[in-house]
C-alpha cells in the first residue's frame, strides 16, 4: 500500500466563547517541511502540535493553520484609555479649537491606543484543540490513502508495460544477434579479401559478447519484480521505490547502448518513456 503526500484535512470546534478552525494541507517534498500559522496566544503549545503533525504525516510540505473566531460579546482587545487621553491632550495643545470627536478619531489611530489582553490557554480548551487536530490528521491520512490507490493503479500499469516490452526484447534477441552476424559477414564479403575463417569466428564471438544483454535482462526482470513487491508491501516507501526505479533505468539504458539494433532500440525508448512517467509520479509518494 502506498500513500500520496498530497492531502487536506479540516476540523471545526465550537467552544462556548469561540469557534476554532483547524486546517492541514500537504504537498510533496523530499523531507518534512512544516509551516504553522497560529494565533500568538497558542504559541506555547506550537511545539506540541508540531510533534503531533510530524508523527502522523512523516514527510511532505505541510501547511498547518489554526484560526480563531470570537463568538462571545467580550473581546480580548481593549482601548488603552490613558494613552488615548494623553494623545487627545497633546493634540489639543497643538490645536485647541479642534473638535473633540475628530481628535478622538485621530487618537485611536495612534500607536499603543489599543491593547490586547493576553489570555492563558485553558487545558480543557487545548485538549479540544488537540482532539480537533487529530481529527484533521485522520482526514488528511484518509485523503492520502485514496490518492495513493490511484497512484498504485498507475504504477502497476507502467511496470506491467515495461515487463511486456522486456518480453519483446527477450524474444527479439536471437533475431538481433543473427542480424549482427549477417552484417559482419556482409562487411567481410564486401572487402573481397580471403580471411581465416577460424580467426573470423573467434573475432565474431568476441564482438557478439560485447553486445550480449543476458545479464541486463535478468537484472531488469529482478528489479521490476522487486518494484512490484515493494509497491504491495504494508508500508508506503516512496524513497525506496525511487531507488529501485533508478536501477531499472540503469539496466534499460545498458540494453539500449548494447542493442545495436533499431527495432530493439525502439522498444528501449518505449520502456524509458514508461519509466519517466513512473519517476514523475514517485515524487508524490510518501
């Protein structure tokens, strides 16, 4: 089973005096890259929430947002009366004929005219927030699993295509060897020179051994099987699948460089195309 790194989870808490919305969004990334946007009064619990997210999501570019909407009549922001009165006195000293209402409007716009009373985090409130965070993480994990199923279906298709193309390469190999042999015989015949047939056969065998792809065929088959085994394992391991795909690519490239036969090289190009599609999708696997 594999999981995608793409996902979204949301949880809404309705508390007596406030409404809290928790959102978690993830995209693909090589490592865990967590960005948190939370109100200042909850900063002391940020590390706890970060650890909870990291244990659940493991990897990806994560955006975590905690949004608070006050629903009670009271607000934590108060007018700093002493500061506002002092501003008004200063403004009156500048222009004693000024209208008090206008002076007041000017004063409340000045620095420090408003003050925010810092609220201590209630433990019961934080328990509710933590529960909501876990709920959002459960939803994003479910999202990742669903996305992973779609990716897994595509991987199975691509790997099966590579395997089928490899079967065609294996079936074509004797024809390729014979074509190379005939090409060399024709080249010698065109020289119109007498040659030692024994020496020619020895050189021919040496030449054909350089283009032998038996090892590559066996290794490529093993890598394809290992990819499918890892794909169907219990854990989602995108990095491991990435390493296996690199080995698959290495064997495909070697077959292409050794083939020296146009029909086989066309099959190699098709295998490379399927592998590139796999690599592109692997970037999003957890």
